C-alpha cells in the first residue's frame, strides 16, 4: 500500500515506482478502461494490469478482440 497524503489518490494519473496508474474518486483503475485525459475531450482505451499499472494504451483500429 502506498500513502502520499490525503487527496493524493483522488483523481488522475500518478506515477508510483516508475509505473503509471489512473485514479478516479480515490479508486485505482484495473482491466480494460476508457479514460478521458484531463487536457482533452478525446477518450482513449487503456489496459491496466491486475496491479493497476498501465500495460498498454490501445489504438483505434475498428476491431476489438474479446476473450
């Protein structure tokens, strides 16, 4: 468990031990998630691992593999 003070995990991107994490309302994203960047209105799909760290940013190809 990481603790950097009250409100640190409230929202947005955080780098912890060299890995990128995304938090919303104090909760860490995991799995396949749709994220709207704070400086943009364009949303992107991200694959977050079981530990919540970004595995990859998915590009739009029109196809999605499920399963």
